[in-house]
C-alpha cells in the first residue's frame, strides 16, 4: 500500500478544476494529512488542458512528488476544436492523453466516458498501456450523472464521489466543505450527485488496487494557504494599508487578496491604467505617510523601473512584489521560472540601492514580507519580494498558530513633530531631510508632509540636505556614500541581530552541497533526504537574501563542502552567477542544475542530477534538466 496519495484532477480551463481541487485538498487536510498542491494551467480563460495535483501523506510534504498515482480525467468541455486534425490536436482528450506518461505503475484512472469516447481511448492506446503498467481504469459517465441532477458542471462533484469510493474515503469532510460553500437547491443537488456516484462505484466496481488514503492526525489547527496568501497576510500584519496595481499573472493573486481585505481595515486599493502609475501611486502614498506597496510580474515590473529609481533617490520606503513567470516578453504567462533575478537586482538607473528577499516556502513568504516592510521603513529604502508562479499558486497546510504575531504598524525611522523641533534645519527653516553629517547607518531623519517643522523638497535629481537640486561633486559623493552605507548596515543587522533567513538541510559535516533559492527549496530538501538515506553525504542551503547578499553564510557553506550544485529554474544560471559575482573564488567549486521547460523540479530530477554530476559522466540527465559545468571546466 502506498504511503502517499498523489491525486491529479484534469480538465479544461473553466471546468472547475481549481475550486474542486481546493476543496478536496482541504478535506484531506481536515482528515489529518499534510497536503501540497501543484497547479498547471494554460494562459486561456476558457478551454485548454489544466490540472491540479494534490500530494497527501501522514508526514510533512514540501514539494510535488515524482509522478502521481490517481488520475481523475474530466476531458476538456471547452476544447477549441474536437477534431484530431486541428492545429492544437484533439483538445477534448488532452486531460487524459497528456497525463499518462507521469502516472505511476499500479495507478488508478477515472475518466468521464460521457465526454471521452471509446474511440478516443483507443486513439491513445489506453488499454494497452494500462496492461503494461498495471493501471486500474474506471470509465464512468460523470457528465450523464451530473445532467440527471442539475448542470453538467457538477460532474466534478461526481468525480470526487467516485474518487472517495475507490479510495475507501469517508465523505464527512467533503460534505462539510460543500455545505460551507453553497446552500439551497445547489447544495442539495451536489450532495445527491456525490452520494450517488459514491454508492454506484462501490456497487459496480471490484477494487483490485491497494491505493488508499493514508491515515494521519494534526495536533494543532491547520489552514490551507498559498504563497500569495502568506505575502498578503504578512503585508497586512506589517501595517500596509495602501496597494496599487494592474492585473498580471501571477502577481494578481496578492493584489486581489489585499483588495478584498483592505475595506474592512481602512486600507485603500487602486487598480490603475498601468504599472508605471501603480508604482508611482505607491511611492506617493508612502511619501504621504502610509505603509504602501505595489507589484507586478516580469513585463509589468519592467515599467516600474523609473518609479523604483525615484523611491531610491528620494529615500521613500516602499515594498514591491515581483512574481516571476517564464519569459522573455509574454513568454509562458502561467508557467513558473526563476529568470527575473538579474532584472530585479539591477533594474533602474545608476548605482541604485534596494533590498531583495526571495522566500522559498509559505512561512518564509509571510515572515520575509514583514521583514521587507520593517527594513524598508527603518532604512528608508525600497524592498522587493521576488517569488514565482509556483510559490504563488501552490497550497500547503500551515499551523494556524504560526500567524499569531503582533502587528507592526509603526513607520520606522519617521520623526515625530516633537523630535522634528530638535532636528537640523537650514536658515530658511527647511528640514535637513537628507543630512549626511549625522546619518546613523546611512539613514537620514525623515518627516512626512503636514508635520510642523518637517518641510523639505523631494526630487529625483541629486540634491542637497534640504532637497534642492545639486550637482556639487562633494555633495554628490557624500550623499551617494551615505545611501550606499545603508546596505552595509542592513547586512550587518541581518547577520548579527536577527535569526538567519537562509534555510539549511542535511548533516552539518556533509561533503557535498546543494544550493538553491526560492520555490525550488522543497524539492531540494526532499532530494537531500533521499540521497542521505541512500548513503551519500549531502547538505543544502536555500538562500533568501539576494541583496544585500548573504555573503557570510554562503561563504561558510561553500568552504565546508568539496563540491556544490546550484539548482534553479532558468536557462542562464542567474543565481550561480550572483554567487560568483559576490564570491568569485568559489567559481570552480560550483556546477548548475537548470530546468526551464515550464514545470518545477521534482525531487527525483535533483537526485539524478546529483548522481550524474558526482559520477563526472559526459552526459545529461534523462529529464528535461541541464547540467552546466563549473567555471573553467
């Protein structure tokens, strides 16, 4: 019997795949299991193969698994063209045909024979492949069952009923979730479909498989959350009360969550005409004294370059979100990739200064968003959270008590009017907002508009201590060195006064190291567990501090291992390039394992990459990943 269930529901965009999977994941969580979801969908509103995968076990699960063991294939009811000769192929059967390669031996397939015909099944050689792989195939007329009780869209519910029956799963949690989400005739119809599908499956099919839902329990209350939830909740608890944005996948989730919550807490949300306006509004709101943020994805974030530079020059605290997706240009809007790192680090004008954090899991997304606000307002500097579509949309269970934190609404290094009376002013009475003579840690004192004694000029030009445009060489050097000092001070604070934001795995005395960042963290962690269980000596570090870079910790890690492999989802090894830029002497110690096909890493791919790399063989792994040798090789 398998110790985990990896259930994949596949259909077309608009078939209710996302909502159905959310409820099923919650039901599994409420039954006492740890869950982790992976979402794959096209950049279309209606139609196009989409699936959600739920991994559930009675132990912690940090990533998607290797393949899966249960497929519920609904077919694509919004297919563009059901004809085989169509340009995109027969989309109607893709939720079946495109999911067979990853189904594990002995797995289960349930497909909707009300939409997928026997001719379609023969076209994909399902029966032959099922026999070869010992798959258990259950054709069920889900569409017909749904039509009997209401609408065709309810075939999702029928599919869940069949799933529960085949897994010998109790319906209690599923019923509770349905009751929470709907009522009246719709609820009654869905419950009827759920029970009829369940009983019909129990009566009509022999269960020769051994796949069951694992048994588990939670000691504390759990919540099912995504990285987008965590970032939004972290911003709220940090005191953010203004957000401006323009919708763009996958950043839109954070924007939507905050927009839904702000009205109840006196916050303001503005959807504007473009990303330039969004970032500029956030800069203006922060200048006026509100904790503010904005964000976008790659192409939209590019438009924020000028407002970002303005925030850096005027030393206006600001938090920006950059949700990566596969590029360049429009690229693959709904697929994950980690290829915007250099863009986020270096976009803007001149010798710019910003802080960049890259959380790797739900907890880090919450904590580092709060940290970004705290650093931004303490040091009067923009802070950026960079993450990707994977972390944005994947759901996992989190202990509710984790979020039991005190809010942090204060404005950091902003002076009160009483403090302003004692601050430095020029002969005209203007506040020396950018005074470089007594700036501790590079941070000049700050006022906000309307404060008595806080009047100064804010300009994107280089400026004097009170904000007048200045091109004086001595002033330029003094102001630039003061602003640069902030990054040194922030790094010192992160190293000496705070818990590390890097995450470590494996035994401290391991010989081989794996380095990663962002959402690849979970797959790397599981791969390291497997490798050590196999007798290898491997440890890992997931780095979050991109700027200022976690130089001390990464140096200590690299000095402690003989070799290291850097795992990231891009084609140009951008994170490894950042390490070599900051720590050039380790260039010959690091190789890269890269993936950029639009799908995240699976643990087995990292294990194989390690094995190929360790064997020093002149070949590439079998999966769609690539090894890049060390510098100089």
